């Protein structure tokens, strides 16, 4: 089964249908020309989460990450759904919005490969 980042877990998220897998994420506010902040977090089919940079609920963000099955980074727009104070600081949960079908399929394939233990490097 896929690894889970328990430091970012809460009861509502424990009931999810999609597994979460560890992922290095680059994040910044949507429509910003500023630098991306890098965070260790997790990825699921519908969104992602990370420790740090706890922006307020409703903030629109741009998230980038690399999947081994794609030559280029996935670029996803999202909305901060929840920010909680964890043991290591704020933890933000984001729901992807308007994710291209190709990106969604690539995420689904990556999650499946992680669960089966067949991830490419």
C-alpha cells in the first residue's frame, strides 16, 4: 500500500478514496511571478498537502511536481481547503481545480504504480 504522511492526517482525510503518496512540491500563489517554495508533501488524485506556508483557506495556488512517467512537470491550479497547525508548523491541504485530463490520468497512473511497487525513476 502507498505510504502516508501521517503528520498531515486528520479524521476527515482518513476517509478518502484516493491514496496519498509522498511528493516534492513547488508552490506559489496563483498569478504570482514570485519564486516557488519547495515543500515535502503528499499527492492524491484530487489534490495535495504540505507542511509549511500555511496560506489562508480559499487562497488560489499554483503547484508543480514531477511524475516519473512524464517528461515535464505537472502544473496544477488549486485552492487551499484547510490549514491546520501541526507538530511541525502549519499544514495546508489543497484541492486541484481545472486539472487537465492528461495530468489527472498521469497522477492516477503514478498512484497505481506506487501502490503496486512498480514506480519508474
